[in-house]
C-alpha cells in the first residue's frame, strides 16, 4: 500500500496532519518529498491553462546543440578577459546609442 499524507516535522518527530488507518506499532517506510512552493505550483497551473487555451505551445527543439570544447571555452574566457569588465562594456554600448 502506498499513500501520500501531509505531515509536519517538529521537535525531531514527523507528525501526520491527518489520522492514519494503521494499527498501533505498524512499521512503515517514509519517503521525504518537499511540497512544491506555492509560486512554483501557481506557475505550473498558469502554464497548463495557457497551453490548454492554445495561447502557448511546448517548445520544440529542432537542432542538436553540440557541447563546447575546452579549447573553445578557454578562447572565450581569454577574449572576455581582454575586453574588460562587463559593466564597462554595457556602459560603453549604452553611451553609443
């Protein structure tokens, strides 16, 4: 039998928030699953409603992205290092507008 029940951890003890239909001294196994945050649950609900309404569609990836080699990563890091601080680049770009 598998059943998911809400519980709270307090003073070193897990306490069920609903009565359990178990005889006293029954051994059980516990799997800890933290509930999704309210914001995440709400985001998922909004996404589902928008998808069902046809407002959004799942993103389809049509090309395979190849991993970046160590050589390419090193070259990119060196180029970024020579360019100076990112904040200076952003300020210069904004000044050019």
